[in-house]
């Protein structure tokens, strides 16, 4: 189906209006050390998107995004800047490697697949937001359905329900109160029996028993009770499409049509109440969430707020005019990227998506090739270029101490789950930074990613023995601890364990 026309500016993340470029940089500083020029450039690009939404209709479509190229070695924060920016904006975000694409006519992914992936991300994002809005109602409905399974409504004959909760009736004698049927007893999950003389109606007793079951259910005392639920299943197309070359290159509308043509089967399953709750909540969410509205909002969000991070752009730079061998399709990939970046319509299973207002952030090390070796047309679509500097030892110290998600904090939290404590001293962190810098100098410089390798090898014995041995006191990682576990290996030039 085709996406409806946008009737106005798409709704941005509510907190984005309050963030100035300076505040956006401050938010990025919580997770990324240094690289202020890159942070400033992406902050301006993000704020410009907010500004565009508030420009008059006559100019809004004329304002194009300021696409960027981030130039710098691996491990300096290029990907993390783009990912954190997308989270900050509440925007659909997808990261792709340009080296995985091939020119049309060669085996591999075509460039339009990144837009289809972006739309899928947007649909999942909007659907999750809508489900969060109706989650309480879905849980309430699922609870009622579970109670119906545990205690089916009694019929006029007082027959036993499928869950084992029984309501029986008996013909009363004339002397006991006249002709007709009067309840004899109700046997519930607690074995409560009611005498023949009780005057409660069948419905009243059913309601009281249901409320008792509701309390037990909410207290988690019925989680292991088995119930029977109906599950709807749809046959998959994956196996059917293998002889035809797979589904990647097929028309999404045709795939959706085939999916709708397949019969949907209903299967009855006996599951625990805990599993039944999950199944029924999802079923209620499917009923409460209007997918047509979700798709409409997701398409708008993709076109006006989507961010594509195109990594390894330098890997598709080759000699002009093409050639033979593995370089043959590099310039062709650039030619295929060009219409996507400058603006075109891409067919997805949800409809056509316009790409002219999607923000593209390209990145590459450009050790061998140069940005100027991209085809001129593609260079013109990335007007902003920012160089990220290599990280040194002082940067590593800051990376290990300043961000909210710093590696020492992560490892301390994991060790705490085993009932032990892990403490890092300042001189210990400084020694870890020194070793990481030394390894980057001796081997390939992989930037901050080297810290993960060093920390893993530093703490491997502790993490291995911790479940059995536990710890009487905190493990202190100071300079002596780091030296004992790492310095000997570095001095012996045995660097194999540090290759990432």
C-alpha cells in the first residue's frame, strides 16, 4: 500500500525542542570523550531538522539536510556519535557498511535495502510507542481472558468447566422451596463447598469465585496452572522463495500479497498461565494498535527524521573509470548511492519513501583513499566534512572515568551481581590507559576499542573464578594489579591475546 501524503510537520521528540546545539553537545559529552568539532557539527544538523519543521510550507520542502562525512581512524567515536544523536532525537536510525553493497547486476545487497531497513526500524519504533500507550488496557484484557480460561462461565446445567472448577445444580424437592433448580455446591481451586441452603444465585457465586481467582492470579500463585489457548500461525515464505533467488530483490508489494494469500491456521496449545499471559497480552496489543496509523506515522518519521549512518564509505572509493577484479563495482556503488542521497522514491513493503530529507552521515578512515576521490556528484551531497583526531593516553583516561557507561562502571556492576566488589583506583586506570596506548602503537591502532581488549584480559581470571570463590573483600585494581597481570605480557612482546 502507498503511504498517505503528509499533512504537516512530523511530531518530533518532545524534549528536542528544549535542547539547543550547546545542550546537545553536553548530552553527547556524557558518553563520548573529545571530538568537539564532530559533536558541534551533528548538533547543528539535528537542530536544523527541528527548525525545518517550523518553517512555512512554502519553504519546508526546499530545505535539505546537511549531510556529513566524519573522517578519522577506527575507534575514535564516529559510530557512537551518530547512534547517540539518533537516540537523542528519537529518530529512526540504521547503520550500514558501504562495503557490503554492490553495483546493480552484481551479487550482493543493493543500496535501496538500507532505506527498507530504516522503514522497518521506524515501524517497530512507532509500534512500540503505541503499545506502551495501551499496555495497561492490554494487560487488563489479558487478565480477564485468563480468568475466563481458569473459570469458564457456568451454563444453566451447571456443567464442569474445562479448567476443573465445577458448578453443579440439583433438582430441589417441593418441601425445600418449590420446584426448580437450586445450587448445591461450588468446588473452586481451594475446595470450598457451599451448602444446599445457601441463597446465592449461580452468577453471584461465580463472580465471587472469579474475584478470588483474580487475587490469586495477581499474587502470582497460579503461574504454574495449565490453560489452553488458541494461537494463530501464518506460514513463512522464506523456504518457498529459495529456488527463486531469495526475497531480497523481490517486489515488497508482491511479497505482502503472497503473505496475505496464505491461510492462517489456528492451533490450540496447552501452556502455563505465565506463558498464556504473554501470548494474550500480545494478542490484545495487536487488536488495540492500529497498524495503518502506525505505518502512516512511521513513514512520516522516516522521511523527515530518519538518519542513515553510512560507514566505511572510503572502501567504495576506487580508481576512476572502473577496472577489473574486486574494484569493478566500487564506482558503481557510488553511482547507486547518489540518487538515494540526493533524493528519490524507494519502494518498500509499506509504500514509497522519499529520501531527500533523510540525514546521511558517512564515515571512513580514508587511510588510502581521500574524500576528494569520491565521484564529484556524491561529494556535493556531503557538504560538511569533519575530521576526528586520534586518541591518546590522556583521552583513554577520560574515556575510562568520565562517561556514564565507562568500562570500569560496567565491570563493577557485573561483578556486583556475584556478591563481590570491584574497585578501580586512579593509578590503576592510568596504567590501563598506558598499556592500551602502547598496544595501539605496536599493533594496528584501533582506538578506544583497545580498552575493551585490555580490560577483558586484565579481569579474565577474576571473572572466571568469581562464581565459585566469591570474594571476602573488594578486588582493588590499582597500578600494581595491572602491572602483575599485563606488564609481563607486554614486555615479552606476546601480543597475540590483544589482537582484536
